[in-house]
């Protein structure tokens, strides 16, 4: 069996029903070198225990998912959300320190959708900017990068009022790139006619904190959140997107993040094996060719 690409990271969402211990074991046993973790499984065992487990696994830590959801108006609920984001920043710093050399202290942010009963999209986006202003000093103090993730527009009402990479970069502008960056997720940005130009812009501004890949295939599932596929099973042009990201000089791990009931029903070892094979076929060739073009 071919060894997995050394830049592949398994985002823990791909192994939704695996415990933290199972996800770490399945990833390491497959020869994959990195993992992105989610807060819920980490908090189930406790941060200190999770950090020890990660250190013992020998895996790099690529991202922590997720912070955000701060589009609600000022009040107790917004204060609670910001405090929870501060806890997520702390978790990210601890886990990054526990991971193998090359780990990244990146907290992925999903902005949040429209508050209940609201139609004020512009106001919700401004509250995202305000939240970044409050959280940036906390992130800077512990060396964490806040990665704004634009989500496909179909999620604008309930999950993320930030829909394009350009919007995410506009929100990040004015902050230190080491503190506020962006997440480039193929599932969410592949459709955007301006995406290649915006990836180039993100590179010039040194803001790509993480690159995540999975595929888009229609018809979508009844629950559109669970419509992600293994790379190569759908319509996304991984050659163009991967070349664009690599041309910026991005040199971190690349996560496969899949939300799909069929993938979640697969045993963790098999899901990791399929992920590594799909990544090797659909993404890896473009990493090598991008490197050749930069020489």
C-alpha cells in the first residue's frame, strides 16, 4: 500500500462517531502524519488529557474546530459566545504545543448566521468584525491564528454570513496576518468566479491559515450540511484550486474534512484509508506539479 501523502491531515469531522482516542489511533496507524481536532471530543476527555493523548500519538495538530457564531446582538448571549471563543483560543494554543513539530495553532471560525427573526445581513457581518476586534488580542497573546472560514451561500441564513473568500479577507484586513487569517475550503469556494484571484490576494496578504479539501456532488443530501464527499467523487477542480493555493507558498498540512452520513458510518480505519487514497489521487499530483512550477 502506498504511504499517505505527508501533507495530508484528517479533520476529525471525517470520523464523526469515533472517540478522540479512536480518531488518533486510526490516523496514526494509517501512516497519516496530522490531524485536525474538534472541540467537543476534546472537551469530553478534558483539555489536559486530550493534549497528552495528542502528544502520545506523534501526530501534528493542523487546526482546531471551531470558534465563531458571534453574529448575535450585544447582550448576555453575545458575551457568553465571546467567552467561549476565548476558551477555544486557549485550547488551540495548548493542543498546538502538544502536537508534533510542524503543528499549527489555528482556530477555524464559522461566523454564524442571521440572528433569529433578523434580516439585517450587513449588521450581522459588522458584528463579526467587532468580535474579531475583541478576540484578536487574546489570540495574539498566545500565538493563535483566527481563521475566518467563508461558507457556501446556502448556509448564510443559519451558519455563516461570510460567504466568499473576498468577504473573509475584507474582514481580516487591518489585523496582523499572524493573528487573523482565512480558511480556504474547496467545498465552500469552488463555485466562486473570483476564487482564484482571491486566493492569490490571500497569498499576497499572507492570510491562508489552512487549506481544506473535499468534493461537491449533486444532488445534495436532504440535509445540505451532510453533502461533502471524498476528493475526486464530484465536480471540484482540485488542480486549479490546489495550484492557486500552492502558488502562494502555502506549506502547511492540508485537511480532508467530510460531513456525510455514509462516511460517518464507515469504520474509522477504513474511512482514513479511503481518505488517504482519495487525497493521493485527486490532490497530491497537483502538489507535486505546483512545486515543479515554482522551481
